[in-house]
């Protein structure tokens, strides 16, 4: 499983549940795993949502991953929005060939609205 997302909006709330408006960060998240590496707790928590518990589809694993991130971060008071890639996979291709430094520069430009 290889998942690549551009997460364009992260909201953090304070202990009173009020949104802290001064924090916005864009993350590019690469997830690489295989069935031997996934923890059994993850499988147990999500397998009921899969048609085949032994062999979930990429879409089922992606949805489980997103649900896990949202749940964990929401428990910490951090809102998250996943931005689905469009059919055009040019961003994915570009990110695959960019160096880490170039990715950091891309994120900085995106945050500045360029």
C-alpha cells in the first residue's frame, strides 16, 4: 500500500475547544506499508469495514488510514482535512521525483499562496 496525500488544512483547537486561527500547515504524507507490517490492532479495528478481511482493497485501506488519522488527531484537538488527488496524477508524479528540499520549498510556496 502506498498512499500519498496533500493535507492542506489542519486546524488546532485550544483546551476550550476554540479554534486557534494562527496555525495552518500543509503536509505531504507518504504512507508505505505491506500486510506483514500492519499492526494487528489496526486490522482488528477496521476489518469489519472490509469485504475481505484477509485482503482489503487499496480503497478500503486508504479509508481506514484516513479514519485512523482523523480519530487520533481529533482526540488531540487537531482538525484535519484530506484533499483527494484529482484524476490528473501529475502532482503525484512530480512529488515522486522531487528531492526533500524541493518538496519543502513547494510546501512553503503553497502556504504563501503562490
